[in-house]
C-alpha cells in the first residue's frame, strides 16, 4: 500500500522540517468544499525533500525544482511540495524567487488572504497574515497592497474575479480596493499568455453564478480587454434561464471576439454550434433532435438571452422529446431511385417534412408517392 500524505508530513517533521498543507486544499477543507489538489510547503530544500520522500517510500519527481517544487506521489495522488519562498524580482508574468525558512515570507508572496492559510497534518491551522477571518466571512481580499500584488503577476486580475465568483459572499459585494486595482492594471493583461487567460476565464464561467463577477469585470474594463464586445447582461439572462454550470455555453452567451483566447477545438466548435443554433428559428424540439437535449435547450436559452425574451416554459421537456426522436428513413430506403447528391437532397427534404410534422409522419407516409 502506498504511503499516505500524512506520512510524508511525518517524515519531513521527523527530520526537523516544517510540513504544512497550503492554499486551495486548506481553504476548501475549511469551507467544506471539494479538494482537488494537495500542496505542501516546507522549509526543506528540494534536494532534501527528495531524499526524505524516497526514504519514506514515496516516489519524487523534480517537476519544478528550480522554483523549489518537487512532485511527490502518494500512490496515484500527486502532492506538490514547495520550499518556502520569497520574491526577489517580478515582471508581471513570472517571479525570481529565493528560498526562505519563514512561513510568513512564503505567505506574503501569495495573492489573497484566504489562500495564505496553512495547516499541519494534525489539522492545526497556521495563519501568518490573519486570513482566517476573511475566509470565515467569505471575503476576498488581496494580501497587502492590491496594485503591488497585481504588478507581480497580472493574471491575478482574472483570479480576483474567479475567486470572487467561487468563494466570496455576495452579501459583501466585490472588494472595492481590489476592483480599483484591477481596473488600474488592466493593460498588464497584455503581458499574460492567451492560454493562461483562457484557462482563468473558463474556470470563472464554471462557477455556480459568475454573472455578478463578470458584470464587475465589464465595469472595470477587464472584460473588454480579454473578450472585446462581450455582453455581460446577456450572460446574466442566460444563467437565469439555464443555471446549470456550463462554461462553454456561458462563453457563447457572452459573445464578443474570441480571437484572443485559446480555447480547445472542441470548445470552439460547441460555442459556434450553440450560436448558430440560437440564431435559427428552430423550436426547442427540433434543436433537441439536431443537437441533443442539453445543447438544444442551451441554444433555446441562448436565443432568449440574446433577444431579451423568455424561452418557452416547456423548452427543457421539448428539447428532451426532440432528442429522443429517430428519423425513420435511411439511405437504403431510397435506393436505387436516388443516388449521389440527389440521395442526400432527398433525405434532407424528407427529414424536413418529418420534423415539420412534429415527428409524426411514419416511414410509410414519408415514402408514399
């Protein structure tokens, strides 16, 4: 049996080193939210971490050893173990770091107070910067001066909106000082790669309700910087009609020019399909038949959001009904009377008749002279 993460902490502590879980795994555990990644911070240097981990029966991989990170595998679960660091210099994209022996220095180089919480293997929280009250109140704040944190890495502008959408209490509103700093530093996003911007934007759109954060992005000029022409109110309407998290459909609802993003081909194709389907006059049942129940309803909701109307109340059920239909005619039914392009045209014509009948025409009725 593979060693557990706690065994790695015990091995580091046995050699006199700190071993503290940090960041998202601590934040989400305290919030009762799912934990996806384990990050461990230590005062041990990467070479020492490697030696201790292997001695304790772990496999250690030098994934980012020049930055102080060793990936330690606990079975199939990777643990990113990083030496305490402090920033020496930054250029808005990456930092030059030096190793540190102080957890407070490591905390000070992080982005938000709720992300600068540490916890040992026994569950004792270490809070060097007083971020625990912010987490308990679900208040998102930059560490120290927001403009300084943003200048260290301009991607933090998008992270501010993403974390606001996922973790902040809407009752507090968005942090005014942080929002002003994002607006002031918006041009710095031109230094950030399209891949990193796209990844942050899609994570934001996957939040339960990103509409308020996206509205703040629009007001600050950030949304126009990353997605020119985007329509934040249309996104809010779409989410009202189709609240289930769907980042790609929400990207389509935002509209705008996606040239500066780096979506996958599958994401691009689906966003374009939804926009094309929404622009058609097809009812929900036909959209469900052509694109499946989920995308059929999404296209219907998207059309309503764009036109500031309301989708039919039975749109989800109609999309489901359409998705369950099976066209009763095959190419074999039309040969040898039709072949080549004429065969395809005939199939399309019969399918249009069948759809126009609300899927009621039978095979015999469609084939009748």
